[in-house]
C-alpha cells in the first residue's frame, strides 16, 4: 500500500528538509544583522525600488527609520511606504526554491532556480514601486493594494514558475 506513495513521500520529505534548512540559514543571516537598520537584502531591494522609481521619472528618496527597523520611501516629497525585512520576498523565494529542489532534475534545476530568482527579484522591485505609486496617487486604494493586489503579483509569479517547472521539466521527463 505504501509503495504507491513512496515517490510522493520522498518529494515531501525533500521539500520539508530543504525548506527547514534554508529557513534556519536565513534566520541565522538575519540574526547577524540585528543591530543594523535592515539586512543587506532588504537594503538592496529598497535601493532597487528607489532606482526604478527614479527611472520612471519620480523624485525618489530613501529615509532611514531607525526606530522602526525600516526604510521609508519618499516619492515627489511625500512619504509613501516603508520597507521592512518581509518586503524583500526572501521567505517566499525560499519556499519556491524548496519546491523546485524537491523535484530535482539535474543541473538544469539550478539554472532554472537562478533565472527564476532573478526574475522574482525584478518583479518584487516593480511590485513595491507600484505600491509606492499607488500610495502617492490613489491612497484610498492603499489597503486593498497592499493586502491583496500587490501580494498576488509575487505569489502569482511564483505559482507560474512552479507550473512551468512541473509542466516543462518534471512531467516532460516522466513521459520520456
């Protein structure tokens, strides 16, 4: 009876093991930067958003918020949002990577993960900039944008990559 479930059980065990190891490593990374305003990944994300907003033609500034362990975005002289560790999307990228690695298919797995992560970082930067623009021009929609629309962008992107991985790499190999 359990023989039929062995492949699924193997995938689940790999997924949870990889996920737990990566989350623990990320937490150790964050602990190392506890005394700083934000960790380097969040700082990188904030700077990327800042540069993208400038590229779009906005007067974009960053302001440290030491008491809040965050960085404030100022667009055209108006405070919009602040970025905290959770905004860098690393925790959901870890979930994404654990899922892909659970269905390991050789070296192409790492190429796919690397390319997908680059894309997800870019999408996240665009997503946060879009949220700042929403706060600037249409503040009445800020709650629905922050809580529903903009999270759906990053989660939706991850689901699309999962589907591509399963359909184009995992299932294709199973048919061969």
